[in-house]
C-alpha cells in the first residue's frame, strides 16, 4: 500500500509556518468552524482490527486499567481522552506490546490485533511493523535523515537497496518534509527543528507500511502550524491506515476523530461517535470532562 499524499496536503508545505494563535482559538471556540471527520466513510462500518476485551493492566501492585472493552475498526480515527493518569497511554501501548519490558507489567483479559491476541505474536518487532507508534516527543535515531526513514525498511528487508532513495523521498513527501530536507539527506536529524523531527518520525513510521498507527500526544509540544499540518495529514491517511491517538486537546479529538473513548480513574467511562460524546454524552463524568469541570 502506497501512501503518497494526494488529497490536499501540499508536499511543499513550509514546515514550521505557524497559524496565528488567536485564529486557532477562535476556530476552536466556534462549533460551526470545527473541521469534522468525514462520517460518510467506511470508518464507522469497517471490520474490527483492534479489540480489547475485559482487560485490566498494571505495574506491580498498582492497577492502572480495570475491565476495559474497546473495539477499533479499520480506517477509523479513534481518540483516547481523559485526565492525566487515567490509563490512556498504558492502553495505547498495549496494542503493540510496548509495555512488555516495563518492570512489573501485568495484563488480564485479551488484546487482539486482526483477530489474534498480541501476546501470541512471537516476535514483537513484526507486530510493531504492522502496528506502528509515534511518541509524544520526537525521537529520531542518531543516523542520517535518510537512514532514519529507512531503518525499518532495511530491518525488515522490504525493498531492494536500489529503491531506498525513492522510498525515503516518497515518505518524506507524504509528511510534507521533502522540500525542507531534499538537499541534506545525509545530515543529522538533530539539526532539524522539533516539528521537523516529529514529521521525520512520522515518515519513519509510515515507511514500513503499517496497518495501524498509534500516536501518543504527537502534537503536544509543537507549534499550532505544525499541529494543524499533522492533523490534516492524519485525515488523509485514515482511509488507508487505522489511527488511535491519545490527546489532552479536546478540540483536536473533536476535529480529528470518528470515535472517542473517555477514560477516568482507570475505567473506560464511555465510548461512541465523537459528535455524540461531545454534544450529548450519556455519562455524568463525561459531561463534566468535556465541559471542562474536571480534568
């Protein structure tokens, strides 16, 4: 599956160009100006690709999540929201076994990817090729910009060497970074701005052509212009890739996601269509959170 951007995100976007803060604030305050995901897509009717069933998780004596059930469908964007410490990131990291090496980690219940419990994947690296992840803070590797994009491609033997340059170019164009780095592919990624580094990490994740992309607060440390650019990119990718995003930004969850799951004190309080969660939530805790009374 090729993921060249061709539905509105320019590959020549000037990385780092900011949207005025006052404009962003006005748009988020006015519901009529909120850009909503396309609900006519198959995102709400696709087959189940991630399934958490009665899962409880924790570390040592501490229980972080209790009896969570969540169904994520192909082609959708699902937002995980809730206060700090509610278990959002622990849940996200369970989908590709990123918790496994954390001291004291335990899990009850099942977490399935494509119908198979993730615990039954003998090699977590192969699971993580299909269920990729982008972290809150950019984490480029200490190698060239080009090799950052290609590290997974090479590790999994996905393409012959003579195609590597084209693969790197393709995915840097997808994230809108090519124009900024095309003449310095051999440079260190640490010479890039923070926003550019995050785009590079996103290109690296996309280069191995995952089925699912997990994002843990991917825009929280970025300026509004880069954050908007990434949101637009995720909308374009969503028909082809299933996306699960942890965010504290309620405006982002509302703009971006098809489905929203609200967690509070280690429990999944409510999950449903994003518009319903924000405009007519069923649970009092959800009402309090989305209205800003708790959080």
